[in-house]
């Protein structure tokens, strides 16, 4: 046959886009059970089902490197399971991201000098849909560039018709079950976004602030101890305008005589009582707490228990309202705070200001300080849902990888609070509730009502609730709504429950927990079994990537520099369970180098087929070298399979690289050059056939991590001829029996075969590798030119596995750069030696080596090491050992011992010379 040409230089831009288009056009992203799928098996019953739903990215911008990691990890396991023969589906889609998307549009309008109210609701929504389409197209382009093998015909959006129907069904059903209610409660309020937020949408950050100490005077005469006022401390003086009591602990002996007394509320004409409530910690501060039920969650509870008046002092935009004295109305909280402090000082009611750092809640989307705010909102009762989700975990229905996230999950579930689901926005799922203008009836319905069921008023008299649902109210249904629920679709029947969820740890509360609750409530099943929680992508300094820091990375930029495979392999290789990934642009050279290695090794093998004939090879035709590499391949396959089954991505990537680069390329391929040099035509044909068969199987092993480059090389292989020769060779145990001739994306993943393991062969080749490696290291130590040929002597321990060295002299000489090998019974004179298992190897210092130069080199190295030992001894005998941290002292001691061992070795070299 003729040589098969690969381009000299690996250039992913030559083929990545073309290959992706071919995969998609031919239907390779479709599950095996789909009629349009070209997979090797269309029988879904003969294999398992593996389904993954993508965490839908928000249609607010472009994908960042965190998305790149998340998509890569999903693609790796999806490709692996597809090759395993599982009926595999990866569902993709995007999230409407209520607050975030509305903010994008409102910022655009602000630049034009407009607001959403200038446009009106319908026109604003039209514009938001246009922004959604633009961002969605960008996201899809990025996902295709990444190589996502998702079924694009099943793509979903959280506001498409089907998902909108699911949202209505869930809202109405929960309402009918008494799990959704509307009430006036204290919520987290973002003045910038003008909407309520759920507890887990508030980011708490340590912020510089102050504790302000204020005097409250008695209104009904001095206390029994003669005092005329009490001291209150607060971080927010402006909220005193909404105070309706001051509380003390009922067991606090200091204040038992003032419970029931009245206080003048500063800066107002109101009188408030002193009450007793166990909420107050008598050991903290003065043991007296001002109670503002409308603006503090704990105060709200105190107010409910003591029937206190609730006074809201804020407008929706965060300014003070008409319940405050006129001079403060319309001011923001920070502005009002400064003015109130000045007024308190003027009245002699301000004691002091104490600088502190305290935790302050901020909106997770716009970073505005969140205000506790009293309003009517819709809520979901979470406790009944959480109890089912906790039981599912305890029963082993869901498994976290790594397990440490189980603690986070259970803690949140056990301490869950009701979920505020209404948002004062225009972009999102409108709450399916209507109010009759004529009779006041509230209608909760799956379909838009045509008339009032109570008084018969027409649809024109029915006004829909203006609020929309929290973004997460649609995405908590994602694993089953994307498959057609509430309809009983074939996809839902085949692919639900899904198999795995791959997501970052920052949305365990927002999304993961809620999906489990919703799925159990509406389908009676968990939405997935495996929950793999990966870390975040950070810069080399460990900082989260952000626009503010300017340390973000665009996946497309990396792909443009190195190719998608380099990005995918690097991220997979660096993704250790439970750890964040610290990277910069240079990090992706790792994946790029590996891609180049795969390309160049394949190019070498294919380029040397000229004049060769591919022939059937049976197990009995295999050499010991062949059996050794098949054993190495088998171990790699076993490690990769076990690792990917348990989402240990870095372990699988390490096994792949170690096998292909080190064992296959650096040892096996190099060693086969002997057969091509010394063998006859029949041997050369046999060796070429084994190499091509191995390469074909290697590409199948590498594919999930390097899909593009492996597919491109695979397309050049004479796969049908390789498979035909396997058949002709008859039933064999060691050679792969793959009979697939389609595209690599759907070729069978290599199987683990016990017959490939040969402990005796492995032991023998471990000795050979050890000897060759030690001779190479000794050559480097002597500063000898790698290209120069040296002479060595080997002393073999009789009966040991090292006896193999006598049989493999050609291999030793080829791989160690040796001209002549002599087997001796004792150490030769003038030789530099090294010791291995069952052997001693010596470089002979003969006419091929300059003895004087070698002596000078060793003497200089000896002096250097002795100098290091003296310095270490001085440090360890001085104050360093007494005052330095224990780990630094241990490190210094270890360095000293290493230098002493090297000194001993160098002295033996000098003595030998």
C-alpha cells in the first residue's frame, strides 16, 4: 500500500469546523433510538440509556471559561457513553435569566435616555426578545466551536411554548396542593432591579461600616433607677424612623423594671414601648435592641410575636417614603443616614460612632445593597418538598461526586425557608393569576380565563397579576420539561430520569436542590442519579475571573490560538474532584503539545506504510514487545473507564497521556524501529499491521478528550482493511475485535480484556525500561552528548527478571544510544555505575569518553553539593531551627540529606575514575 499523508504541521483550523459539520449533518449527535441516528446499533434495549441536560447558560452575554469547563466535562462523558453503546442524549438550551436579561435591556435604554416605562410592556418585551436572539446565536456559535455533541434539534429555551406550559402546570398544581400562597412578608429587595429576591440570590460580603450609639428618652418619666434614657446601638440609624418597640430579654435582671415603659422615638412624634422577647441576646452590646419589623427579618418575627405595628419607611426605589418626617422623604438610605446623625447630634441624642466591618447583603446580579422590604409576594412552601428530597439522598437515589457536597445539600435542605417566587419585572413567565375588577375574585388558571367564574364578568374585566416568576421557577423543571413534560412524550419515557448532572458548586442552592424537589413532586422520581460538582475556573492567583479584574478568558480566543482539542484536554487534565482550576493562557500549551504529539506520531506511522501490505495477525504472531504494549493499553483503558464512570476527569486524562506519549510513542514505537530495520518483508508487514491496529484502537481511547484531531486521523486510516484482517485472523483474545467502520465519534470504546494482561512480560519490560532509563540518566549526569554512542557493561543477577536484557540487546542499544553492550560478572575498571532491580549497569570510561573532563565535572559538582551541606548545617545548628516554621526546618533537613546522598554518589564516580 501507499503511504498515507498527513499535513506536516498540526493545524486544527484545517479540519475542526468541517468535522463538526459532518458529525451534525449525518446525525451523530442523536441518540441510538432516534430514527435519524446513524449509530452502529439502533436497538435501545440492548444497551443502557445515558442522558445529560446542560445547565442552560443565561442569554445575557457570551460564554466564559467557566462555561468552557462545564461544557467540556459534559462532552467528554457524553462521547464516552455514546462509544460504549449507550443510548445517549445530551439536551442543550438556554435560560431567559429574568433579572439579568432585563438589566441588559434597561442599560441599553438608559444610554438612549429612555426607561422601560417609556416603551411600555409589550414594546419592551419585543426588544428583550431581540436581545435574547442575538445573545443566543453567539452562545450557540461558541458551543459549536467547543465541539459540543448536543442534539441541536432538541434544543430548548426556558420561555419556549412547551416549557411555558410546564411552568403554568406546576404553579397551578402547587397552588391547588396548598404549597403556593401570597402574603405580606419581609423580602430581600433590590432597589436597582426593583424586585424581590430569594434568600439565595443575596451575596453577603464583608463591608466597612459603623455601629452608631443613640439615646432614646423615656416618655413616661424616669425609670425606677432614676435614669431618663437608654442606649441603643445600630448600623443603620435611618431605620429608627420605622421602629415600633425596643426589646430586652425577659430574663435580664437589669431591665425587668423598665419593661412596659414608653420611649420617645427620636426625630418623630411617636411613642414606642419597651417589650420583653427571648430573641434579644442579653450578653451582646447593651442588651437592648431597637425593633423595626418592616426592615429586619428578625425584627419581623419579634413584631409578629408581640403584635407590633409594622411601618414601612421605604419606596420601591430605596428612597424614604411618606411614613418618614418630610425633610427625609425622597432621600436614599445613605443620604438620610448622614442627615439623621447630624440631627441627633443637634438634639444631644447621639452618643458615639464605632467603626466596624460587617456582612452586608448585595443583589447577586447588580451588586446593589439589598434592603429588607415589606411587600405582598408569592411564595412556595419548601419544607414538604425538601423532606422528600432529603429522603431521596438518604435512600441512595442520588450520589454526589465528590461526596463532600452532600453536607452542603443536607444543611440547606434541613434549614430551608419558603421561596419567594414573584419578581417585579416584565421579562419572564407572567404569574398565571387574574383578578376580577367587578367582584375581586382571584383566578389561578392553566389557561387564560375567558370570564370570571364567580360573577361572569368578561375577560376584559380580568386583570392579570403584573409580576413574573423567578427565573429558577422554570429552570427547576429543566430535566423533565425539556423532554416534553407535562405531556407523556416518548423522550420523557425513554430518557427520564436523566443519568447525570454536571455543574459548578455555586448553584447547588439555586438549581440542583430545587430540581430534585420539583422532580420528586411532579414525576415521583429523582431527576438524575449522578451529581458531579466541579470547581470554578480561577486565574493563577486563585482569583475568580471577572470583567472588573480583567482576568477573564474567552474560550474562543483559546480555540483560535490552540484549537478546541487543546482547550478540552487541558481543562479535563486539570479538573481534579473538589478543586478549583487555576489557569492562564499559557496553561493551554499542555493540551496543544499533546495534540501535536498525537498528530506527529500518527503522521510518522502512516507515512511509513509505503510498500507495506496489511496482513492478518493472530495472537501467536505477536512478539513479546507487542504483548507488553497491549498490556499497557489494557491498563489505560481500565483506568479511563473506571475514572469516567466516577467523574475523575484528571485521572482519565493522566492515564491517556502516560500511555500514549510515554509507553506507546517513546517506548513501543521507538522499539519497533528495530523490526523495520532488521526484519524481512513479512516481518515488516506484520509489524506495520500491528501498529495500525494499535493506532486505530488508541484513537478510540483518546476520542472523548481529543474529538477533532482523532476523528481527522481516523478518517485517513484504512479502517475497513484493519477490521477485515482482524476477522481473517480468526478468534483471538489480545487483538481488538472491533468491526466498526463508520466515523470515530460512534466507534466502540476499547474494552478491558484480562487476556491482554501478562505479568511475566510486564516484569521483564519493567526491567528493560529501568535499565534504559538509568543509562540515559547516567549519560545526562556525565554531560555526554545524547547523539554520541557509548559503551556499557551490565552485571545481571542470575535467575532474576533482568535476564531479559541478554535477549533484548538491540532494544537497549537503540533506546539508550549504546554502541556496544558487554555482560560481565564483576564491576569493570574505570566505569560509572548505576543499580536497578536485578542488575548493575556501567558506562565504560574508554576512548569514547574524555576522562579528564569527566573528573573535572564531578569534582565541581562535589564542591557545589558540599557547599550546600555546609550552609544547611549552619542554618540547622543556628537560630533558624529554633524560630522557623516546622515545615521549613523539615524541608531544609530533607535538602541537606539529598545533597549528602549525591555527595556519596559523586565520590564513588571519582573513585571509579
